[in-house]
């Protein structure tokens, strides 16, 4: 490498080390988006032209694994453009530095302190799981599940009479998109044409649930199988029970109270209810019914499920089940007059409670601001705008059909929301406002406040 490039590389490394872990994540994902935007803007990767804003929107949606689109992926981009989008989805799904850290562990068997700090900022882990074991689980489990998914999709699509090459490419693309809960599809109407295909519905559900349940659960179960002395963490138990409860209640609500689903009969009705609940919770973004036809009550239920999401340190968005659990534990303990915050007989550490309440408040504020900004500049129904904002910030990707018709300012707001959703609201806030090595100011007055 020429000396000027060596010097530039050294300066860049020093610059990154001077940033906080949150700032490294911010600029890392931002770099992915800009590179993807530049590549997608090149005419060699396009079937038909689109605006620069559309290319930026698609690149952001892919890196954030959201799935909201302003143009058709299949009609706008050729195979190479679609491959770039799939690569962006994969990078966004497994996380910043995850693959490079895995390569370091595979070659040197050790990672630097800088890598540990950045990864610890991106992935919230219980103390029972080491970052080394976690990274290995992320890469290996991702490759295994996407390989299995591609094979199953190939069997399903081949049975539909697709040409061989289209079947192979569609299988790989949709497997990556589904496991990373990205919601990108090469079909212009998502999977509505396959609403009654139980096999395809099963494949999507399996991959999306495995990805959204989070790598904490996978790592925990892997250690439990290998080490008899290892016990499943409290975090894993909360995620599993919380996911099951929300999935059950969501399915029941859609089954009995959504008119467009109630019009279906037999197993199709249950399958549609389960799938729409699953797609909102896992933030996979695929749909088998038109969300634009949903009643206001069921749109509210869907917004709530997107707001919550699934598991931390996984491919899903939202505030996460663990955050909801912590906030609920605070409320329950306060109503019962308890000094310690407990859940299922366990005391939750105060540092986790601070993080949970901060994320809960900040996430809600961002949704309100995003909804307000789009509402004052666009003429759509309020519930449709709120739905779109919740889908963008939760990196879900389902829409009532207004995405392509939102004006330029509104699309820029959606782009920002998707980016914040992928980073995490607290990571975004810390990257923007916190200062590295800032000491806490202890010379402040202590005052009371009536609440």
C-alpha cells in the first residue's frame, strides 16, 4: 500500500479510537448506507431509473432491515442491484463489526479492547454470556438458518413453476431478508399471493422468529446444551414467555376483531391472524393481507406490537420485550409499595431500569415527533401516518400503502427514523449528545420535585 494511503489509514484508525462506542456505531452504519446509496445510484445496477432520494431510501431501509420501499425492488434494480441490497441487509442484520470480529476470533482467537467496547454498546448481553461466545453464535447461527431457509424456499418456489435461476435467486434473497427481518421482497405485493400456502408461511415464520428472538437466546441455549452446569439466564426466560404471551394475544385479537381477516374461513383465518401478529412482532415486514384495509382498532393493536418488537441483540426492532418487562415491573412495584423493583421474584438492577425507562421515554418522544412532522406536511389519515412512523422506527416495514406517496420532507423523516431504529434510540442519543471522557458534575444542588 502506498505511504499516503497508509498514513490516511492510520489517521482514520486513530480517529475511530477517539470516538465513543456509540459514535463508532453511528458512523459505521452511516458509512454502510452511503456506500449502498452510491452503488444503487449507478446506472449499471438498475433496470429503470429512480430518483436519488429513492436510492437513499432503499439503502437506508436495507441497512436498517426495515423493508419500507418507495419503488419496486424487482422492477427498479437488476440482479447486481438486488445483490447489493441483499448485502446491505446482511450487514445490517448481523450488526456492525460482527463479521470482522468473528474473523479475528477465527485467526488470532482474541479481540481488541476497542472491538469489545463497540460490540458491548451494540449488543446488550447478560453477565452470564461472554462476547466471544456471542459473536460465534451470531455468525454460525445466521449462516445455518439462512442456508436452511434458502433450501426450503427453493422447494416451495420450485413447486410454483418458477424458472430454475429465478427460483435459486429468490430463495437466497428471501431467506436472507426473512432471517434478518428486513421485509424486502422481489414480489411487488409481498406474499399476498401466497396467503394460503402453509409451507411458505411456515418458512417465513420460522426464520423470522429465529432471527427476532435474538442471539442471546440462541447463545444461551447453545451453552446450556454444551455445559450441563450452565443455567438459562433470566433474560432468556423473559424473552421466551413475553414473546409467547404477546404472540398469543395478538393472534386472538386479529382472529376475532379484524373484519378483513374474519371474512376468511377455516385455517386461512387463523393463519392470517397468526402471520400478521408474527410479522409485526418480529418486525419481518412481510404481509399476506392488505394492512390498508384494517380497522382502526386493529391498526392500534398492530402499532402496539411494532412498538414492542421482540428481543434485544437480535434482528428485530422496537423497544424490546425486556424493556416492556422492566417498565411493567416498575409500575407493579410502585403500586404495591415495594422499595425494590422485582419481577417473578427477582430484583432487577437499577442500572437496567434506568436504561429501560430512558429507552421507553425517548422512543415514545421520537414517535410523537416523527408523526407530527409528517402530519403537518402530508395529507393522509392520522392513523396511517402513525402506523408508518411506528413501522419505520421499529424497523418493521409494513405499510398501509402511503410510503411512495409521502412528500420529499416526509421521506427524509422516514429515512431518519429507520436509521435511528437500527441504531437504537439510546445509542443514537449518546452518539449525538454525549461527550467522551466527560466527568459527572458533582457540584450541583439537590432539590425535591413533586410528582
